[in-house]
């Protein structure tokens, strides 16, 4: 089942939510908030451990109603330090619906303001990773939705504290599987604290074998005992004070090593994978950006604009350079664009990547200027596509609030976005230092732009990236659209079937072609116009008749795309070093050496015809990499967009 299952939710007469599937309560209405504060916040030394200026990360197994998150947020509001951020990373296999969460928080009026903020942003029902942030509060929530056996091994974070809050181990064995504890240790900072309500022997032993020091302590309410613990540093004799600080004052984000549970083959496989991943991450991770760090972005299209806005909200000092004289002049400059999902019939990393990006775009654009929610009527182009749609609908990756079947054949995408770039992009750039009409001279080693130093440089400049780094294998595709202004005002609407037709107010726009870039450069053509007209006639014959007599215009722009049609997002690979360390890939050998990167240089591009869909998600990824935040994506998803992937493929195929 591709949709995450709903819990079998019922409500006791006193308002307590119960999952009848496991016969356990989410919390006690009588003392649930107080219990959360005692069992998790106080046990993990909070808020005392927030007195440092560094960011703080909390990991949680079992998001449930989000009560622990709101209790933490409420405490953070009163005790946050300096410019530090709090990152809350939680794992949930059975997410609640928005209405149930709203009801669950009614017993605690003191949380009402925060509950309203959370409910307003409650994620759509879909597996994957969701990043929600409230920059004015300097807090983020990263929610991994899916089976814990799938999501935890693919996560990337370094937690300073862990809340273990699944249902009872006797009733929800998956959330307390012994194979999880080494994974927690591998995702913990030194001296990380851990807390849980249970004292089950298997949990105590598993945490101890994974490297945690745990002890029983007095329970809360009707529970006689609970567990507290910490992950010792490699310095002998260190243990946390009651406030949670190491006695020696040592406190750094290095990850602790963890062993494999003897006899647990599943745990052994996971940990072998994890050790390799951790080694790779440590060796290539540069010094992370701090609040106020200077970042240069090359390119002010939708990729650069989304990244600039995201980085600025996170606390970076951003400067954008663009050779154009103003915004929305390139591929991001069409009068309208469409953000809609690309749904595959298979459930794999690639299909989840596409859904994660679409949901991130919907969230990012909500409430922004130039955005209209629209229902997209998508008809299959042929029998093969009709068959794919049937498979999608038989096991949908999105719920009914997003996806329905059309009568006959086709998909109805509800809540998609019709974008007016001329309004959206300037709004994203508002307050960002933007230098127009500037040609840039990049010195990678010195990390300078036109001799001005920056802590990081991000290239978001479309096909310009290909001219600098041809080994990324980006290619230009010419896309042409047609548009005109009608005298008839209509509500926003969208039709799609390969091509698309958009209408909003008086605007009518259709296309777009996807042609190889020729020596003629960026030019419109009658041939492309005819292709677009033929597509419009198939989508809407009535509209097509009006278009033939309208005072219409054509516009062409170049879109950069990759060989595998997925974007390139992340740290720039150090190709010279990779050619040395991975040379034996040409001989069919398996190389486990980590891929090295150019310190402080990043790329985000290759979005093809889905730039407005990819840009917000890409901005989240690059921002997390720059600040060394918990990653808002699964590792196998990040592998699909890693800029190094094509280099490694070309080495295997002896193209390099």
C-alpha cells in the first residue's frame, strides 16, 4: 500500500484518543502534557541544554498527535538561546488526519496558539519526508512518514536528544525492534540524551548494546519507572550533569560509533550500510555555515529565488548575481507555469522523490503572490499511459484530497498550482541583495565572485552550469509556448496531456515544446507553434478555435536537463580527485571510497520543464547541506539527485 495507513482511531468518553489497532492510548487527557514534559523534556536536560548558542536537534520515534513537539516548541519559545535553531525530527508510520489532530489538542488551551500553527501546516497524507519550518520561531519539524524499518535507515541527522514514544513495546513491536538502536546511536551527537516511558528489558538491553548508558528512574503518574540514558563520548569517564552537559564541557556534533547486535543479521546489514554512509559523510562534509554566513547564488530564476528566500529565512546573508537586467527574463519568465505531480505506477525512491518535490512546492508557494490553486484535468496520451494511470489509481500515492479518477480515463489533480512568475519571483527576491546585469568570475579555490569572498557559492544558473562543468552532462532543451489575452475572464483552470493549457483571468497559455537546442539558438518557430496548436486542439477544441483568431504571441526559452531527467542538487564533486580514487570503476571493480566535493561550492539545476516544481525542494536540500541541518529527504532519494552520479556512471561505462 503506497498511502501510509491511518490508525484505527477512536475516542474515549473523556476525550482520550486510542488506536484500537494496537489497543493503546496516544496520551492521557488527565496528565498527557505534564507527562511529556517530565518523561522527555526534563529527562533530556531541557531547557538547560539550550543555553549554548549552537543549534539543537531532537529525534523522536512516534510522532502521534504531535504533543511532544508542541510541548517542546512551547518550552523553546521561553528558553531559546541567541540565534540557535531547534530541529525536531520525528518518525511516524500511521499519521493522523488534520481534523483528528485539531481535536487531540483541545484539552490544552495553553498550546492553542502553537496547535493552530501546526494544524495549518499539517502535511498531506503521503509517504516520504516533509520539512516544515517557522523561521520567526527558529524551529523546524522534519517528519519521516512510513514504516520505521524503511525510514530510519534512510534518515540523516545528528540528534542531541531522543524521545522514544511509540506505543507500548508489547503492542507495537516494530517501533521497538532491536535493529533500531544501533541506528539511533549512529544518528546521535556525543553525549546525546535518550528518554522513554518504558523500562522493558529488551529495550534496556538493546540500547546498552548499541552504546547507550541507560538507567531506570522514577516514573510519572501511574507508571512506576521509566528510562533515561546518554551516549558516552569517546573520552573516558565523561557523563552528563543533571542539566545534561558533559562534566568536562566537551560538546561537539561528531557522531558516535555504534556496534552491531550480535546474532541480528538484519541489524548487521543495516549497520554495514550505515558505517559506509557515515564515513562518506564525515570525509566530505565541509565546515557548516553559521548564522549570518555569506552565500553567493549565481542565477535569479526560480531556482535561485527559492534558494535565496530559504537561505535568508534560515539566517544566511545572501547575494544573488545574474547577467540579466531584471527578474523573470529566462526560462522562469513565461506568463504562467504549472506545478502538478508526476505520478509513477511503481513505489520506489524515484517515485517518492517526485511526490516529495511536488508537496514541497505546494507548501512553499501557499500564500505567496502569483499563486492560484487549480484542479488539473490530465488525460492519457495513449493506451500505455492510460494503463499507467489505472495502476496509479489502484494503489494511489496521494489521498483523495489530492487525486481522483476522471470519468472514462484520466487523473484529476486537486490543489495543484498555477503560477504567475512575474509576481512570484520578485516576491521571493524581496529583501535579497541582487546584482543585475553582472558577469561573474568564479574562483572556486578562493571561493570568490569577482574577487569578493563568500563562505559558499551556489550555481543556480541553468545551462550556464553546463558550460562550467560539462561532465555534469546537462543539456539544453528549447521550450516554446503560445499565449494571448482573451476578453473573457475565467477562473484558474488547467488541462494536461503531455502538453498543457492554462487559463486565468484573461490569460490563455498553452504548450510547451521540448526540442533539442540547435545552432539557431533561442528562437521561436512556426513548426513549434503548430505542434502547440495541435496539442491545444486535442485538449480543448473550443478554446482552439478562439486561439486561431487571437492576437497571440510565442515565447521560447532554454531549459537545462540531465541525461536521466532528474535534477542535480548538492555539493559540487571534485572531479579530479574522483578520477583518481574511482579509476578502477572502469575495470568493473566496486569502489567504496567516499566521493569528495569542492569545499563550499554547490549546484542546483537540471530541472527541465519542471523548474517551479523542483525549486522549493532543491532549496531545502542545499540549505540543509550548508547549515548541516537534518536532511529533509531520504538518503536513497538524495542519491538520485547527487551531482556526482553521472561521473560515476560515465566511469563505469568508460566514458571518462
